[in-house]
C-alpha cells in the first residue's frame, strides 16, 4: 500500500496490494485520470491523457477549449464551461449562473483516514491506512474542492469522497455534488446493477453499456427496493473467476445516482453520488459540504474477487458493531407468526416452545404500541398497549427472560400516523408541501428529520423504552418512501436540502443509539430490504434482506445481495409454508439451509407448526452453531446460479485458513433421466486433503477445484444439501 506523487511528471500513484490508480496534473492544471487497474510499478502514462493529440490544449488552441474539456479524462467533472458529459459538481453563483471549473492547487498525503463528519464512512480499524487529499480550486468562484482517496493495508478497495468549501464572500448553491468519477476508454463493457421491487430486492441485472447515459438511481428518499447504489462495469466474458471489473458502491442511505455515459469518442464516464434531483445546498461563505463516500473496487479475476474485496472491506473497515465477529442470538420474530394479532400470553407461548428448540431471542414486531391493531394508526405514539402487553413492557421482557430468552423490539421511529396523538400535537412535524395534502403510503407520513427537535423526540421515544427494560435487540424499520418534499422548518432557499438533511437525521439518531446502548444488537430494515446499503451497515451489523422469506425467491435475493455484502449482514429467517409472499411450499430443511447463509432466525408460530418441523428446528439451531463462525468470517464463492442455469444454485464458504469449507447446493428443479452433477469447488488449498464430513470420503483440494465434486441426483424440487469438508493434512 502506498501513495506517491511523482513531482517531475506530476503524476499521483495510488497502489493497493493488487491495484494501481493514476492521475496526472495536465497543462494548465487540469486534473486528469490516467489509469485504474492491475497494479503497476511504472507510472509513466502521461501520454494517456492525449493532450498532445491536437488541437486539445486550451493555451495552444483557445478557440477549441470545449473540444478539450469535452474529451479530456476528468478526475472530477464539473458543469457549465464546456464538458457536456455527466458532471459531478454543479455550482450556481450569487448572480444565479451555473458554472464551475476546477484546477489543481495542492495535495497532501496523510497516514490514516479522516472521519467524514455526520456521515457513515470506512475507517482504518486494526490495519494501517493512507489518504491522499488533492485540493482543486475554481479561482472565479473562490471555491475549493478537496478530493480524498483512502486505502488500507489489507484491502484493494479505494474510498473516495469530495469536500466542497466556499472561500468566497458570496452565497453559492451546490445543485449537484457527486462523490466519484471514473473516465476510461470503453472496452465493450457490460454494466451490472442490482434491481428489484418489494419482495424482490437486489436481482443481478447485466446489460451492455451502450452509447448515451444509463443509470441506477433512487429519488425515493432511501436507497430503495427498486435500484441499488451499486454499479460495475465488466469486460466481455467476465464471470466469477475471469474478466476485469470496475465497481462503485455508495456509503449512503438516501437518494443516489450511479451513471454510465458512453461518449461520442467511445470513452466512458462512470459517476456516483447523491441524486441531484431536488438537491440544492446553500453554501454560505466559509461553509463546507462533505459528500458521502464511494467504495471503488477493481478486480482482474472476475466478479468473485470483487465480491470478496467488498466483503472484507466492509467487515474490516465499515461495520462497527461489537456483534460483527460474534454469533448473533438465534431469534424468533412474531411478524409472520401473528401479524398484529398477539398479546403477551401468545408471545410467552412462542417463547417457551422456542426455548425448547434452541432459539435464543424473542423479537416482538409491529403492533405493541398505541392502539395499533393494523397498519393504520399509532406510529409516533411509542408507549406500550397494555391491552395486549398486560402489566407493561418490562413485565413481558422479564417474563421472556425468565423463560431463558433474550428480548428484542421493533420500532419505526421516523414515521407518524395521521391517526396518532403525536400528529394531533405536531402536524407541522410531517414532511409536506404547504397547501397540499401529503400523500400517505401504508397510512403513514414521514417525520421531518431536518428539525432538530423531531430528531430529539424520535430518538428519546426509542431510548426511553430501551432504558425502561432489558432489551437486547432493536429492529429499526422504515416502511415508506418519501414524497411531498417540503419542510415548515426550512427556509424557502433551503428546501432543496431536506432530503439530505433527512438522511443525516437518521444517521444522527442511530449514532446516538449505538453510543448510548453500545451492547445493543441493531438490525436495520425498510419494508424488507429497501434501505439495505453500506451507510446503514456502519450502524448495524445486519439488515433485514427482504420481506419475501420463501427459500427459492431468497436464492436470487441473497445471491444479488452477497455480490457485495458479507453473508453475516443478511437478515434471513425460516418461515412457515405455504409461504406468505408467494404461496410456495418448500421443504423445512431447504428453508433452514438458505437462511443459514445469513443471520439465521425464525419467523413463524412455533406452537402451531407440525411436530416434525419443530424437531427440525432443534437440529437447525445446532447446525447454526456448528457453521456460523465459518459463514460469518469466511470467504464466499458463488459456484452456480439458478438465475442463469434455471435448475440449481450453489455457493461455498471457505475459512480464511482454507482448512474448512461448507458447500450449499439447492436443486431448484428436478430433471428426469439425469445422473450426478459435477461442480467445481473454489478457494481450497490445492495441496490440501479434505474429508467430507457425512461420508468420511477423502478428496484433494486440487481434484475438487479442477475436476470437481459429484452431487448425486435428488428426487423432487426445492431440495437442498450441505457438504462440509475439513482439511486433514494441516
Ligand atoms: C416491514 C418489515 C416486516 C415487519 C413489518 C411490520 O414490512 O419488513 O418485517 O416488521 O414491517 O409492519
């Protein structure tokens, strides 16, 4: 790991263990992007800026300045003076004109990584890090932009962000401030994004990057079910093990935009940052604006290596929770078991039966507060409904604990129901446009978290309950998207700040929560997985993946999620059948195997399932304890995808020492007249000798990886198996 400035050639060189990133200061101080890719020691790539290819240097040919700006590989693009490609920074001056041009000013290289105030961001943790800060200026606006690039000793990821500082005497308006830009030549790239919907989050979508602009974006006030703040460009033929991958992932939970633009010259620009729609930040003289950060990863060994780089950088440098490296208590959540129809007796029945099966925590989901018996009331009224929870919350928590289980609780702190005491008292706390009846989604409005007193109220509502009883876990939900973007708190000229201020308000509340309750296990959630993003991971070590708990649907959801997120963060539960989202019936064992690739837990009425299923719960909770260390800490390999082959799914987790591996195989559809299937394992020690636990048979790592392992044919659909190999010659 190193960052060097080659003074003579004016080239910045960032080297991680396997990658290099080069930038150069070109004529007239334009900062250009030279190279991102496989690690190189040589840095003499100035010619790649093509500035000698006439007529493209302004001082030589001022009449063609736009031709220069519109083709030059910009390190951080700006809008308004002749580069017509997608910009990163749009600034309006006090005369109302939009235009900005950045020139290199200075740089510094520092040890470590500065925190980004108020924002989730990667940190050095136990390894060393370095940060390059490049300062650029717009002399006309007296605007300063600090571009930051941080790297870590144990990672190939690069964390990028920009800080914008108004050094002028005039008020400036930032109308767009993205976090990262990558200008490259197009190499017939495919673009990979994660798209979906409620119950179908984060499916992998691949399409050619073609001329013009293609994006992944959210303007819903959260990272969303529909699109995901991730984009990768891959060279033709890229698969799990081969091909070049350039990926960006955004550490942010609000509106975002990722954009790829293929230009007239077959060059390509990829950008990522806060979505510019409805964004307008007033920057007073002397004020700073900090963008959230983008985590960039390059891999020359296909998607698999990109995946493992993201998994490791998030486990080592983003998730702060003390639970990160601990097995999480196996929980049972009453949502699919009872929905709103429960009371403390019912919950205690579930707790008793759960305890017998090895479950460790009961989570009381939505419906315990105010007069909420369905989803049309009481959000904001965070006091327990004693008609349901007899004797109060503390009594229930104590009773559950005396049954030997921990207790967890559901909240939705950012919301307010029109039918609530809070709304009667504070209608002005709702995000809304004056004169317009705000649109309800799921019968609820959103609290205006740009107001400091609302953040305080919502935080105290949660915290005072946590102070009142011994609650080990919180599921923090957010069940609607934002619209009617208006605040009675903000001035006219600051309304464009509301969406970002809302996200900052969420971060402020979660920061306070984990500071005041450092041992709390926090799970974020948003109508399933609509706010499953690296921003939330900074506060919670796990996020509920999807409201669709069907084992087969989950294969695709979890495959897409695991493309960038470690298995240890994916909230996954075994639920009852027919499945509530799709009506499918799958074997109980398959449901267990699929949930095992996540945090693992239950979402069913254990008092009502069959004796056979109940007996399986006992086996599954033991299975969780046997494999969780490996699944939580190991390297993940995607072996086969039923999204591609339409028949079977297979993934593998290998311990960092390569002395153990767990293979999960799901036969989604059975076929007639078929023999055993050969699959090639990955990530093992080729010289290792491995014993398959079930049969005692011995295999070499080399054979398993190059020739393959035989999976015997199974009769029936949706059938799964685990294969656990241990190295015996180490
Ligand atoms: C969201 C969550 C569910 C459940 C409900 C409760 O949809 O994803 O798991 O908590 O809210 O209303």
